[in-house]
């Protein structure tokens, strides 16, 4: 029998979100210096938003609220995907399709 989920740290999706944050921070820190306060900063902020909204929603009292926070996290995923695509178009990254792999030059 699977273990009961007691808090957001037990959620696979939250843990995957944390892995994305770590990958994005490594990636963003490798972008050109002129992107420190632009693309790199934006990528970091929206990546942190993903597990943060999952955690906040989990701690809400109603499923409807939780669902809303999951939709916000999903929006942050789309935002991050767009920023990764921009970084790839600018030739800052080699392979934009999987943030979980080493795709920097």
C-alpha cells in the first residue's frame, strides 16, 4: 500500500519542480553576463514559482484552491519553456527540449 502524502514534500511533482529549479539555476548562471538581470533572472524567478505554487496550493484548505495554484504552476512552466526557447534562439543553449539534461555549450 502506498504511503500517505502528509505534506507537499511527499509529492513527486514538487520534487521534480525542485530538480527543475536546480537545473535552471545552473543554466541561468551560465548565460552571458549581459543576461544576468534579464533572461537569467526571469528564468530563475519563474522556475522557483513552479514548486512554490505547488507547495502553497497543497497547504490550502480546499481542492478548488489547490487546483488554482496548480494552474498557476503550469503557467510558470509555459513561461519557462518560452524563455528556454528564446535562449536557444539566441544560441545560448544547444538543446532546449529537456531542461533536465546538460544542454549548455
